[in-house]
């Protein structure tokens, strides 16, 4: 059975959870409004503290869900690869819940000061945190703003933050939780202030590890190819009538090395020189046909 590599990403699993929650709650608006969406007054008066977590998995419409999951899918995979799965899960929940706490505090303050209450739902806070993380790991990556204008990731995030601040201060777009967006940004910055060095160090260590592993693979392949060529050269020499004294010191030492490690014979079908690989046992077996090894 072949596994789909996409399903190995935490980002995809988060998207699936959001889609399933949307399908379950799309038929009953009162359920997710009263119990799953973040209502600061319900958290404060009724103790619905779980709403600080559940709000980020609930969406009010298909396009709301589609936009959030599209952004998460586009940027989250690379962030997950940079962080690792466990750290990404922690980061996503940490920032999403942190954004929820800010929404709760600001919402409660707004309600008691001017009597205005807003109910919040959606993964936007956590998704904005993922954007910040992308800019942290890949600051100079080129992003097509509005699918047209090329902008570096670090500048794109600054533009979004500036727009959210402006929109919140001047009440632009009443159905968008700019507080949630800014909350996700704040907790993402908080995360990198605390764990930023270890995050970069961890990424560098992974890159160094991958480079070392690749280098070792190349070295092993080169050593194998070199050994194979040497075996073929020696077999050709002894088949042509060369004795031990006629071999070079390198040839002789190589034969002795293989002989010490592999004393047992291993039969070969067909011509050994036609094989893609020649094991040390097969090599010694062939040499013994022409040269006596003690």
C-alpha cells in the first residue's frame, strides 16, 4: 500500500479537521455560535473556556474556510518542514490559543466599555502566525501579492500587519477579526522571541545533518565504484597471467584486505566482470583461481 506523502503533513491534517468541523456545523448555526465560536461574554459568565480553542476550527462560510485553508496550505508546509511536526503543532496551537485570549480580553473590554459584543470564529489568528513564521524562516522568498505583484515575504507580512492595524483603528470591514489577526502575529513574535534562537539553530542543524548525510552517501557511492573498478582491474591482470609479484603494492594490499575479511568462497554464475556489483567474497573466489592466497 502506497501512502500519500501529503497526508504526512500536520498542515493537511489540520485542514481536514477544519473541513470536517465545517461539514458537521454548517447545518446548525446556533450550535457553533453558542458553543464553539468565541463569545467573550460566554467565556466570562458561563465558563465556556473551551471556546478559546474551538473557535479556530469553526468557520462561518465556505469561502471563509477556503481562504484560511488555502493560505495555511501554501505557507504552512514549508514552515512545518523548517520547524518539524511537533514544534509546528505546538506553534499553531500556541498562537491560535494566544490569539483567542487576546480576542477574549479585548472583546470583554469593549463590551463593558461601550456595550459592543462580537463573536469570533475561524483559523485566521493561527494562519497569520504561520505567515509570520514563514517570513522568519524565508524572509527573502518572493510572494505574488494579489497573485500579481512580487513582494518579499518579510515585507508582505509587514504590509498585512499595517493593514490590520489601520483597519482595526478605523473600523474598516466589520466582519473581519483584525484583533484575531494581530493576536496571532503577537504570539508568533512572542514565540520567536523566546524560542527563536533554538528554532534557527534547529533548522541549521537539520540542514547541516542533511548535507552531511548526502555527502556520506556520495562518498560511499564513490568508494563502492572505486572498489568495483579496482576488483575488475585486478581480475583482468591475473587472467592475463600476472602473478603476485607482478601486482602493484596497492593491488596486493587490496587483495589481502578482502582476503582477511572474507575467507569463505562464494560461487559466481557467469563471468564476474559482467556483473554490476562484485562482492568481496566473489572477488576473492575469482582471485584464488589464479593466485594462491595464504
